[in-house]
């Protein structure tokens, strides 16, 4: 495979952490980013609320989980209706949902994505960015570089991993 061909494939199959954002309107992405920025600014003004906000982020559903739950619900409803009504034509519902789920996995877009984005559903990367900013405000990473200067590469790596998983 040539580099040009690989570039075309990668263009069609965007990176996981950017595919939903890439397929969302700029205004929606900006509104979500502005909301996140405002939350972090509010936390900087009221540090006592950081722990609570971090707990909220642990419970927040990202786009992937939302799409998966939506697909499962609609697919099961289609199967249930087909069985209850004895109409095999209703099996198009789970078939369509499966196709949409595959489309989302490959491209980051499917029919429910624009609705969920307008409702403020964020990607895992967007949630992670807020979590990291809040942890930095809380001081979770302070001193990490200083400790690392006196230690070997393995210990530095362990310190970095420990800080990232707080």
C-alpha cells in the first residue's frame, strides 16, 4: 500500500478520539468546548468543588456509551416488536441499527450523533480533557517533574502513571 493510499484510508477512517468531533457542526463543538472551559474556570474560582465535579465526570456517559445504549435499546425494541406482532418485516429495525453502529465505529457518525451532540453528549476525549484540567488545578501533578529528576526512567514512568490514574 502506498503512502497516498494509506492517507486516503486514514482520511475515511478518522482517529478514534477525533471522529465524532470531526463529524459534528463547528457551532456544536464550540458550545461543548465553551461549556467545558467555563466549568474549569468555575472550579478555579471554587477549588472546594473540584472533587465533586471529578465524581460527576466519572458518572458522565460519553458518546460511545450513549450510542451503544441507544443502539441496543432500539435493536431490542425492533426484535421484540417483530416477535410480538409476528411480523418479520420489523427486523429491518435491528438491521438498520447494526448498520448505523458500524458506520459510527468506522466514521464517527450515525443518525443519532447530531442529536446527542446538540444535547451536550461529549466524547471520552472531551471528558478526559476536563478531568485532566481539574486534576491539574487540584495539584495532582505538582511536584511530579521534580520527583522525576532524581529517579530513573522506570520510577518516572510509575509516578506519571500513578498521577494519571488519580
